[in-house]
């Protein structure tokens, strides 16, 4: 599951007993060698789906981590690209890997931008927000986009209840709920709190028009449905 360059079991245990921010500060130097980093295949599939909708001006990676999203933003955006995250450690790694981008430390539930970007993306971060916190995030992204701007992020197809993955994710979420009930500070990381219908409702409430498109490069499941979809949330207005 982890490469030899990844974190040890002890390091993961220390991280899991920390807050989200402190945990990712600790994990940052080895994060790109864990399965938690968004795979290049997902990033490339996202870029492929976005390419016909561009080119874009300025780009923003929300909850940027170590900067993997730059693989999507930099080829698609003609203007400056920016990453925002609350982990100082993750931003340090991102800054080292992509010194030509702008990096901002901020709480994504209170994004400090107003009509500054044409494209915003996010990868693998929504599970770190409780459902009650999503409206603030989506409202902030909406405010950060220029008229006609686009917010895009991939979502995987939910595993069927007959699969081992379904029960593994359910078990993980239950374990996290127990951990957070008995240990402080909490570490928010859930895999089953972001169903597509709930995301669509929250985005619509924030003012977006929401569509989805299959990530065809990720293939299809046995029933013919796509393994992943790209959520496309458009802010009203005409791009400059």
C-alpha cells in the first residue's frame, strides 16, 4: 500500500491522533508516496475532460496539498495559478515542487478571494469537511470565481454493497467516528459523506449551475456506468 519512501506505521499513528492540520503538516514530506495523493490517472482524466471547455485565465486549486492539481491547472490556464491550503507543511512541499505558482495559507471555509479566478479545482479534499461545512466552502469558491467561472472536481462511483471496498470504506468511516468521539482534537476524514446528490444540492444552493460528465479515461464498471464523473459547477455570467 505504501512505498518504502512513505510514512511508517508509527508516523501514521501519530498523524491519526493529531488534528487535520497538524496531521498533514507531519505527513507532508512523505505525502506523495502514499495512496492518499490523487493518482495521476485521475488528474489526467480531469484535464482531458476540461480541455474542450478552456482555455481558462487564472486557476485555483482548493485544498491543494502538495500541489498535485498543478498537473491540471498549469496546461489549461493562461494566467497565474494559485493553490490554497491550511497546512503549512503541505504548502512548503507544493512551493518547492512548483515555485512558479502562488501559494496561499487559508481556511477554505473562508476563502480570501473575490472574483479572481476563471477555473477552480479540488481533488480528494471534500471528505475532510463535515457536510455542514460544505456550504461555506462552496460559497467561498463561488465568490472567488469571476462571472462565468467554473468549479470542477472528480467524484468516484460509489462501490456496490456486494463489494469488499464498500465494507472497507464503511468500516473506515465508523472507525473515524469512534476515534473522534473519544479523542480530541478530531481528525475529519470520511469517505461516505459526499454523495453526488448532496454535493449537487449544496452547489446549487451556493448559486452554481451543476452538470456532470463521465471521466471516460477511467473506464467503466461491469454495469456500464462510468468509474468516475467530473462535477462541473458554473457561476452565472459571461466570462471576460
